[in-house]
C-alpha cells in the first residue's frame, strides 16, 4: 500500500475521468482514474461528513451552522494554499498509462483527523491520515476538476454539435 503524501488531479477529456496521481514524481507514486460516479459521490457525501464531525459546527446554533461550515472551509483552503504546487504535465502523462480504475474511496473519522483510502480494480492501494484542512483541500480539488469536466451542471455542447445544429436549423418565416 502506498502512503499518501501528495496528490495531483487532472481531468482528461478523452477518458472523461480525472487522473489522480498519489505522490507525483516520487518513486512510490501510484495513479488511478477517478470516475464521474466516484467524484460526484465524494462531492455529495464528504461535505456532510466534514460538517458532522466539526466540533465548531456542533456547538453553533442551527441558524449559524452553514456560515460556520463555510468559514471553516475557507480557512482550510487558505491554510493549505502554500502547499499547493503545479505538477508538471509530463509527470501526469507518464502516470496516465499505468493508472488503474479506482473502485473504492473510503474516508473514516479518526478523531481529529481522517483516514483516506483509495483502492484500484487491480489491487493498487494508497492511504494516508489527513487533517480537516487537507481533506477540505482535496474536496476542493475534486470539485475544480468536476467543474472542468462539466459534471456539476448541464454539460457544454461540443463545438461540432453546435455547428451541426445551426446548419440544420430551418429558417423561420412569418
């Protein structure tokens, strides 16, 4: 099992998946494809997990809980911003060929931290203990890639479909 120390994500339109590299550029790197189904499940369930395990949110009156959760998320992103670096495209391309399909992502509450486990269809695994801020950052990274993929709304039409529809349109006569 690979010990998760760093994570890089990049949406690949040809695969319609997110290439995720654990420990990019390191000897113990491992890559997997995060599918739309898994990405959207993370985006749907992880915020509730973070909110439900937040000591501050539990103590806050209900009418302020959403604001407090948003503040906690913003503070986590600000705290982790210095650790963010761009992974070279060649590192991502080199890992894409060996990437396996992710089949399970598990997140378990460990008190003041979380254990993140990733399992691939060919038996590859990676796991690491993350703080709340790091888990918030990963959630934001998945969200950013899902936005690039148009998985969070109405998908954008490819330009060739727009052109084909425009040429096939019949003129309107009054």
